[in-house]
């Protein structure tokens, strides 16, 4: 299992969290996604390493910006 954490900017509510969770969950190998608008964080657990650029692109697709924490 691999874990990764990202800082996400622009989120302010539960809908924001759901949007990010939905996009990141689509990535191959992702098994768990935890998002906090309050803390501005995204944590993923995956069966194999997921490329940072793929996660960042998924967050971007949801309408927000992310960087690896």
C-alpha cells in the first residue's frame, strides 16, 4: 500500500470535498481518499504508487489546485 498527501487550495465546503474525492477516486489503484476543505488536505491510499501529476490533474479537473505536501 502507498500513501500520499497533498495540499489543496480553493476548497471551502463539503461539495468541494466531494468534487475532489470523486475525481481522485477514478484514478487506477486508488483505494481510499480523504479530503478536508477546512485543513486544505487530500490524502490517498493506493494499491500501488500513483503519479503526482495524475493526482494533481484530477484535482485540477475538479476545479482546484494541489501540490504534494
